[in-house]
């Protein structure tokens, strides 16, 4: 006998349920009251989404960006969602500059009366390019920001806490091609692989001193900070809907879902999680077909002709 109240086709593909609405929180109100969270690349995109979720839980938040123009609108937006007396401040910083990083940490302590309790390394550089077309400067720039800058920020955070004897939590935003490689993104994939290894190494080195270090990998979560070339390469200019059917979840992710994961990883409820990289992508990076599709070279995918070496 069929239950008439149940679905007509219980095995029909529906995908993963939509997330709760924006503005809801994944943890109890006030979880981060009295804590300072520093988010690099926090003025736009996924970094801003992560900062917003910490602010909703009562954290004091400092967002860092290379571009001052990104900070003022982000400050206004984040201040509007901040709860439980939390404050939001901002600083301009190129994370490739260790001296400027030290100034930012000093400014954070001066503004909030304490060193950051949580560091979210979100800032990175990326753009698609076949490896044979990549200039030395392009390679150097992406690696300097994505890997070196992440290390400089993490090193300064760790040194402050080691000297003070206080616990802390680091989250480094990574990419799934740290495991798989990323055709068209050799510079970023190599840098993100370095970040993943750094997470695992520092978790062991600093665990005895009470410092957690974890990674966090987003799936396809369309946002305004995506560069035009990446949006074009992903076909996002035509709209997000066409990508839903390409995900095992049958939908793309929402930036707030990355924020909820970040607030959990750095929370008191995840103290025993360290050296782990959490992938928030609806299982997309693990997808494999029964039959491999035809190979299309990166050059063809990007609409580039045959390679010809110049002078």
C-alpha cells in the first residue's frame, strides 16, 4: 500500500536542501562575544560573507583588504549585521609585506584592546591561464599573495599568541585542486597545495600551545568578487542556474554556508579539530563519471589558438 502523503517518486533527484535563510546563525547567539576575528580579503566576496557570520555571533571583526575602496561599503554592511555589542574595523594591507602586517596587528590591538583570537586567511590571487602562457611575474604574484602572504599573516598571529601564552584559531581558505591539480590554474593550485600542507604542519607544531590551524575549501559559490575572466571561464555570465545541474547537490553554494563552517571550526565546539581541511562544496570535487568525457585542452576551453613561442 502506498502512503499517499509521501513523494510520488521517492528516488527522483532533488539535490541537497537549500540552506537556512540569510541572517540566521549556526551557533548560539553571543558565541564570539569578546573575541576579535581578523579576516583578510574581508572587504568583498567570500571573505565578507565569513566576516558577517562572525559579526552576527557577537565578534569584534577587523577586515583587511589591499584596496581601500572595498572597505568603506563593507564596514557599513558588516556593522548593520553585528550583534551583541561587537564592533567592526578595517585596515588596508598588502599581505605580501610583513612590516605592514605587523602594523595591522598593532592597530588591531590598539582598536580592540587585544590581539586577534581568530585569523581567517581568505586573501588570494587567481586568474585562469595555460601554464605555457604564464609569465614569471604572474606566477610570482599569485604565489606571493596566496602562499607567502598567508604564511606571513599566520606567522605573525602565531608569534603573538606564543609570546602571550594564549590560545588561538587559524583558518586558511584553500581550494580542492590542492589535492587534484587545477588545469588552467597551475600557479594557484601550487600555492593552495602549499597552504594545505602549511595547515597540517602548523597544527602539529602549535597544537601544544593551544593554537588550532585548519583549512576551509569552498565549492562554487558565486559572488561579486569573482573576476570577469573567472566568471567567463565558468560560464557564470549567463546566470547561475545552468550550474545547478552540474553539481551533485543540484545547486551551487551560498557564501553564508562558508561563513557558517568557519564559525564552527574556530568555535569552542570544535576545539579538538586541528590540521583538518573541511570542504564545503556538496561533494562536487569528488564527482566522477562512469565514463570519462572527451579531453578538451585548456587552450580550447579558453578559446586560445595553438601555442606559438614569442621572442
